[in-house]
C-alpha cells in the first residue's frame, strides 16, 4: 500500500500551482487572458481557473463531502485580473489543505460521482481522487507552458 503524509501531497500540488502562478504573473493581465490562434484553445487564465475548479470539486466534493456548485464550462471562459486569480489560488490552497486533512485514502469518496468516474481508479477511493487532482494539475501545467510559449512568440513577431 502506498501512503504519504498530507504535507508531501500538498508539496507536489504546490509545485504545480507555483509554476502556473509564475506563468500568469509573467504574462500579465492582457496576455494571461489571451488565447493562442488554435481552434478551442484556452487562455492561461482560464486554464488556471479550471484547475481551481478541479481542486474544489474533487477534493471538496469527492473527498471532503462538501456540496460544490461548479460551472465547468464557465471555467474555460473565465477572464480577469492576474492579481485576483493569484488571490483565488491562495484561498484554494488553504481549502485543499483542509480537505486533504479529512482524507481516508482507501475509503470510497464521500461525494457521489458520475458512474463513469466511480468505476475507475480516480473515483474508487479518496486516494485515487487525490492522484487525479495531481494528474490534472500536471497535465494543465504542460498545457499552460505551451500556451505561454505560443503567446510570447506571437507577441514577438
């Protein structure tokens, strides 16, 4: 059985969030809200907003059993000031820490999940939920890095 302290899991999450915050801070308000010239592309601001939704839903609902109202589609349309988003990241980190403190890794999620999610490892145990959160953050960090590179390249042309 794999077990790690809460602080170790949160350290890995913080590494991903720190990198995402650095990207939106580097880009500033205008470019962080810009989308690359690709069909269906998202802005770095929207990607990070989506990651906060992932953390809130999966840790808050699935792990901690809180009732979460989430508009996933709106996450991808989100725009705003980078400083405000960074404040939301700080609040999300605090909430994640509180939610993780309730984890019973081998127990089933406390919140009901969609049948397709509940049938696979991301939804069978609370530990699986935490791995899914980390998986999503890493995936979207890579997406943000590529998005940043395209936006910076566009600005220098």
